[in-house]
C-alpha cells in the first residue's frame, strides 16, 4: 500500500510538472507571438518610412532638375534674370525644407532600427529563458523518472 501511495505521489508530481511545463510553453508562445507581431509591425513601419524617404528623395531630384533647367534659362535670357533668381531662391528654400524632412525621417528610421534590435535582443533572451526552463524541466523529469 505504501508503494502504491508513493507511485501515486510520483505520478501526481510528474503530472503537475508536465502541466506547469505546458503552461510555461503557452505563456512563452504567446509572448513570442506578441514580440513577433511587434517586430513585423516595426518592420512595416520602417519600410513605409523608407518608401516615404525614397519618394521625398525623388521629389528632391525633380526639384534639383527643375533648378538646373531654370539656371540654363537664366543664362539664355538675361532680361528675366532677376525674376528667375528669386524663383531659384524660393526653390532652394523648399529643397532645404525637404532636406530637413529627410533628416528627420532618417532619424526616425534609425530609432525604429534600434527598436527592432531591442526586440530582437528580447526575443533572444526569451529563447534563452525557454531553453533554460526546458532544460530545468527535463532535468526534473529525468530526476523523477529514475
């Protein structure tokens, strides 16, 4: 009877450990999914920012091309030189504003990159914790079965 009681205790402890391990696995899986979702969202935001940066750069190139055409027109037509110089100055100011916008977007991209790297590090830490818990659980299970 004592042996049956001891075997039941061992089975109950093994069942409890398996239930705890499953609970930890579900919790960790949820955390991994959440981190993965956050990571993919950050990647999507980074891609959007890069797309906007490219579009702004394209606009900047178009404006630079327009300025060059106007410079050629100024050389050809000296009568309207003063009017075209004013237009170029306005466009230069717009280019500078676009450069500031690009710099801000670059800074935002760098911040998002840093956030992604932090999330990657968090995922690595979670994975290490899962491995450590799994090893602890396996060693406990090995200890209870022998």
